[in-house]
């Protein structure tokens, strides 16, 4: 009996690889484990509970929506699980379970599925969910629990200000907010953002696996560093101001895990550099002049809306086609439309 083989015919470009969407998403999940592990150490088991609620909600809403709309199942690609992980990373540890559910609904149904599902959304789902929760529940989203490593230092309160809050106010940074605590994770903040070291470990894994490239993160972080060095900040030396801005808030997590999202970032090489630089410039602009001390999430969301324009501007020309050829082709097309319109009117 002859073996039947399936021969698939498709148009170019053709890529031969054993890596699919599921494998890429699994790599992202693995890369997020160090950051969330530090979150569990600093804020307790509640982080795991919120993670479970967030992931379950994202998977349920994606499954439910596609079943209701009679579309093919997509839960198996793990993209909804990644959204749940990222949403947990950008929420404060004092968040409640129902905030995870609402954020997951907005991220999956409103931002992702209503536009067609994975690859068709123009905003990062997790960041959009965070932005919605910040607008709707500002008090919950700006309440920061004291991390375990500072529990003995700050004993007269249950919450505390973040390093970015001190930078925004222009007041002196407490002694316990030093380079070491910012790098290792001994600061208040969102559950997956506090440890720069853990984020960099995960980022190194993604770079090693070639899930992301260096362009967007380098342009993003580099732009923030250059602008902070140039303009400085009140009450701080330029170097201290720059380092504090780089290690505080969601800059590193956003640069490596959010801004590099395939669906919402440019595909051209020049476009990725422009996109990253735009995210960095907007982050500094919001941190300097906005009423909110953090600007990473809004900067990325704004640039998500501009990604198509960046791709269009930086789209490479066809090989062997000069600028004059493009101009002549446009003129010929315009003339053809004019003649067709005249013929129709006649």
C-alpha cells in the first residue's frame, strides 16, 4: 500500500523552520519566569494566585469568544497564556482578583479578538488592559505594597512610594533605594517589573532563542538614557538621574517584552529602530511633563498606533527600481484613473 503524502502549495515567501507560534509563546513564558519568581519572593504567594486568575481568564475569554463566533480554536497557540502572564507582570501586588478578570476581558475580547485574533490586533493586549484598569481603578493601580526585603525598614505603613514617585516629585531618594535594590528587585512596583536582573535574564534568553532582536530594545533604552543624560533632573546628578530612570518602573520589561510584540511593532529594520526611539522619547516626555510618574505603557501604546505608518515610510524599494521609476509609475496610474473617469462620464 502506497504512503499518501500531503503536498502543500503556497505563495512566497517560504520559510523552512520548526518554530511555530506555540514554540515562540512558550519561550516568552519561560523568559518571564525569573521576573515573576522575584515577584513571588518580594510580595508573597498572592502573586501566583493573581497569575492563575489572569491566565485562566485570558484563556477562557479567548475560548468563549471564538466558540460564540464559531471561529477556529486558537487557545492552543499559548498567546492567551502569554497575555495572562504579561498582564500579571504589569499589575501591582495589591490588585484584586476581579481586576485581573476585567483586565483580561478587555485585553482578549476588546483589543485582540474583535480585530480578528492573534496577528491582527494593533495594540499590545496586556498593556491595553493595564491602561484600561489604570483609567478605571486609579486608586488600586497606584497602591504599592512594601517588598519583603524592605519589610524591616518600613514598619509603620503597608504601602510605600516607588522610586519613580520620588523622581517625579524631585525629592531625595531614600537610602534603601540604591542601585543594588533597584537592580535586584528590592523596590515596590508591579509584580513583574521590580527586578532589573531577572528581566535581563529573561531578555537574554529571548535574544539567544532569536525570538526578539536587539533593535527595538536598544533604541528604546538608549533613547531614554541619552535624553535623561542631556536634560537631567532636579535634585539629582545626571548619572544618578539616568540610572534611576533606567532601573525604575517598567522600562526594561516594556522594552524587551512589550515593545517587541510581533503584531504591534514594525517589520522593517529601520522601522524597528524608529519605533524603539519613539517609545523612548515618549516615555521621557510623559515622565517629565505628565501627571503620572510612569510613561512606558502609554508610550508603547501610542507607538503601536503609529507602527503601520513607520512601516510604510521605511518600506524598502524593489530591487532595480529607482525613484524616477516609482514617480513615473505613479504618474501613469494617475493618468489611467483620469482617462477611466472621463470615459465613464462620456
